[in-house]
C-alpha cells in the first residue's frame, strides 16, 4: 500500500492499494473511509493535485469518479 500524507486538519493520510483498487482515507478521529474502484490514473491525479483534500472529497462522494465519457 502506498501512503500519502494530507495537509489537512481532518484527514491524516490516504492509503492506496493498487492490487484491490481501493483508497483508504484515514481521519484524525480514527475513522477510516474506503473508496472502491479507484484506478491507478485516479491515484496519480491525486498525487499531482495542488489541492489533494478537495480531490479526495470528490473521490469519496462519487463512487465512479471521474465520470467516464
């Protein structure tokens, strides 16, 4: 699993499991939220994003983010 620290007051870090295509969002409260069907290119988009928090919130809210054309 790949760990990404997030500069946020709410989210401590995100873990990405490329074998399971899952992203685990770890909150400072101890709660974990799992997003499924996260493709490697979506993870790479997160790595390159200047605002990782906003992108994580979009990914967590939409099960099929980004929308497929």
